[in-house]
């Protein structure tokens, strides 16, 4: 019997892995441009990082976390999301003041596998810690929008809302619970169970949400401070030229969110899960994890869903493919390719000496910008631009300067 990958996981193979590489490269470039330093946190954490941070009665903690006891009897969990780990890291490092970090890597949730919902999935994220300024919220939302636009996610829409804070949200939750009790008959089993402990998650339920069109919305219960904050965020997005839609019923699925909540939706994605990312503000998370008060805002994007949505990031896989027109030149090809690589070019070749036609097919499959052809003349090579078909002879020693 042939062994297979676990259910809900995927091998990312060529040629689709080339798209993943370009998406990751673009993410690194955009986060650097915005001043976010790289952070790498463990793949597993103490269960309490998520049960306390995300919420004990949250579906993620109750049903979806991969938990286990290690050989020392410690209760650990594969990370289901990135924010709680980053805040734990901030507190453990004794950091203070503004902290801007970016991450990417696999997350794990015991989901029912379907398109856009996997048990191992890849997230891109940033966290902006140490300030409660609405400018930080606007910057984070803009960063996600610029990145997703750059990699050409089709039908992109930005949804924005505010869900209040600890001062004004209790009144909203009371109103929402009262409403849900009156409409309990139309709720699914999971929503009935959640409506007392985590009522906002009911508004996030794909089954129940369409039936609750007249449910109370968080923005009707905002205190003056939250209202001013939300107004400022929207004003900044207008100034930045970031198009968005107010979404009064948008909530976030994790308990630590406060005030700003946002989501990026790929409206052209033909799948039940068309959100490619989202985020919000989480000013109380650090205290929940046992630390000092640290305001923060962040986003997470699902790389798997970005690919599923049909993102087409620019850029060839190769700069140069070196082909040999004669068998005598096969021995020279690696030397030339090595020189090109050392000078910064993405270069490759066919080690098996196949026909020139076959080598050109390989270059096309690899989306190479140029093909350098080694012929009988040792002093000259032929260079072809694969997009225009233009071809010219160049002295061998001047190839890199010509490129």
C-alpha cells in the first residue's frame, strides 16, 4: 500500500510551488517596505497560550486544536493561529514600546477538509504592538490591501467594522443574546450552544447568519471613544486611497479582538470560503496571557486561499536558461550557469543533453525570460528574448553585461 499525506494536508509541488514562491517573495518585500521585522515562533506552544488568548469557549479551542502531552507531561498544542504566539513572544522577551513584526508559516486546525479549509494551512501575518493609534489600524489594513492587489487577487473587496471594547461591548452582547434567544428555533446546534458563551460567533456562522438579517449590530452600541477611533480609521483609509465597504455584521471569530475588525474577500472565488484574510485590534490579549496591557493590531492572510483565488504574481521563475546546440558544449554549460548564478541571475540548464527543441520547451515551462544558446563557436553565444522572440549573437565574455 502506497503511503499518502494525512487527510486535510497537501504537497505543494511544481509548477504551483513557483506561484507560492513568488507570493512569499512579494510578502517579504512588502512587509520590509512597511518596516516589519521577521519573527519566527515555535510550531507548538503551551495549550494555555491559545485557550486563554483565543477563548476557552471558542470553537477553535473546543474542537479544532491539535493537542498532545509530551514526554514530560506538558500539555502542548500545534499553533492554530499566529497572533497569540507573537504576543506571548513579546511578553517573554520583555519588549516595550512599538513592535512591528511579520511572520509566515504553517498553522494547524482539525477542520472538515474542503476547498479553502485545510487541516494544515499556510498563513502570512503582521502584528503592530505597543500603540492604540488608529493610524496603526489603517496602516495594517493598507498593507494587506497593497499586497493582495500587487499579487493580483481578482475581485478583491475590503470589509471594515468596529466591534467595540470592554467598556461598550457588554451592552451589545446582552442585546445580541436577547435577540438570539428569541430566534433560537432557527439556529443550528453549534449556534445554540455558542449563543450564551460566544454570541458574536453566531453572526459568523454560514448557516445561521443569513437568517439573522435584523440582528443588532456592534456599531449601534459603540461608546464615544470607540466611535472616534473607528471614524479616524475610516478617514485614514480614505486618505490612503484604500477602497472599503462598511460591514456592520462583520465580527471576528476569536475572543481577543476589540474595536477594528476587517476582512479581505475575493468575490470571484467560487468557494464557500472566499475570505482570503482578515484581522483587527486586540488591546486586551496581552493581559489575558498574564502580561502588562499592550495594545495591538494585526492581520493574517491565508496563502492557500490566495492561490485558490487565482492570484497571479508577476515575475518569471528563471532569468536565463542555458541551452546547448551541440553535444560538445554540454561539458561547458554548468560552468557558464555557475557564473551567471554567482552574479545574481536565476539560471538553469538541462543536464541530459536533450535536443535543442526539447530544451526550449523546458525554458518555456520554467517561464524563463532569456535563453542563452551555446553553439559551435566558443567565442560567441546566441541570446533569445523569450517574450519578443528577438535574437542576437553576443561575445561569450559579455553575456552577463548584455543581460
